[in-house]
C-alpha cells in the first residue's frame, strides 16, 4: 500500500484502548483515537487523541471529510447510543466503511436473580419498597434517579466524583477504575452487606467481576439492558479490526 490509511477510532472503552495499542504498531495505518472528554484523566494512548464532541452528525461528516479519514471503527460503550447513531449516519452519508468493536452482553446463568430493566429510571423501583443495601455501578451521570428511593443505603462506585446534588441521601461513594476481580468484588459486597446490585449490561471481562460476585453471594442483580444499536459489521478484537482494515485499505 502506498499511502497510510487514516482511520478514526471512536473510543472511551477498554476495547478502544486495546485497539489503539495494536493500530499504533502498524505503520500503514494512521489512526486517531476520539474521546468524548467525560473522564477527567483518561488512560494514556499510543495514538494521537482528539477530545470532545464533533457537533452531531454534521460535525462528524465535516471532521471525516476534512481529516481525510477512510474508515471508522466505533469502539464506544454499548450505552453510548448517540455517537454510534451519528457515526452510522455520517459514514452512510460519506459512503465510508464503518465497523463496530463491541463486547457481547452478559447473560444470566441458571439460579441468577436477574431483573432486566430498560433504563436507570426503571431500575430504581425494581429495587423494591423495603430499605436495602444497594451497590450502584451505573456511572456518575444518572445518579439523581436514585433520589426517588431515599430509603435505601447506596454504595456508589464511579471513576470520577459525582456531583453532590445528584446523590441520594444515604450513600457512600468509592472512586475506582476497573478491572475488578470477582474475589475483590465479593469482598466489597459482602463487607458492605449488599443485597442488590444495579449495573448496566456493559458486557466484557473487565467489569464482569461484580456479576460473578453477585452470583456467588446470591445478590439480586438489576440489569439495565442496552439501548438499540445501529448495527454494522462487528469486530471481535484488534486482530479482526486489522483484517477488516486490510480489506478496505486498497479500495478506491
Ligand atoms: P453518547 O450519549 O452516545 O454521546 C453523547 C455525545 O458525546 C455525542 O453526541 C458526541 O457529541 C459526544 N461523544 C460521545 N462519544 C464520543 C467520542 N468517542 N468521541 C467524540 N465525541 C463523542 O455517549 P455517552 O453515553 O455520553 O458516552 C460518552 C463516552 O463515554 C463514549 O465515548 C463512551 O464510549 C464512553 N463511555 C460511556 C459509558 C456509558 O455508560 N454511557 C460507559 C463507559 C464509557 P457530538 O454530537 O457533539 O459529536
């Protein structure tokens, strides 16, 4: 191949970080990692990083066109529905190849006490009316929903500190970034007397420890299921991404 292939990687996930490491080693690919800027101290990347929204589909179309990008890999979180929809629309407009690097969702195993809900607002009543000790791992941005059930004791884990005004009255916040082992998660949950875990169905190994720990401890799990995604070819990991890029790089 004569010229380097410009690739935009939409990131903010472990998958995107892993992909960045592999793409950085391939001289024929010139990839840029894009982050929304939600995390105050994002993990370092070997790729050039751009931070912040594009300005909707229109802005993304402009960035892709002016940046000479020839492919997009959407490695965003399964709950980042807006950017994925925008990427699909922008690539369709520009007739650019787009693929998705995502993790399969978690599935309940026999004996698990899972309650699937469509969103965080629906997760709150699913905890039940009786006061319970609840472990919340759904991120810092939608915590205000739990103020509707002030009778519970919440253990809230986030990467960056949540805004005080969004917190329910009875809470303890712990700041930590995964991966978390099932053993450590079980210690944390057992130590805090947790009866209910609230989690998004993020999928993937890095945050599966809490689901496994809940299984071991018999903790009830309220699972916020994924929003609809625009679809597209799914790449199982960095090697699949390289093969996909190789298929597209010599296309006119
Ligand atoms: P979202 O609702 O789909 O996106 C909201 C807006 O943020 C988008 O319209 C876009 O702004 C901007 N944006 C999102 N991802 C971007 C990226 N990779 N590069 C540049 N701009 C981006 O997404 P979200 O749920 O707020 O998540 C934001 C980021 O955090 C995503 O990159 C995602 O991978 C990561 N993340 C999300 C979750 C979660 O639970 N939602 C969990 C872990 C990590 P413009 O319209 O202005 O382009």
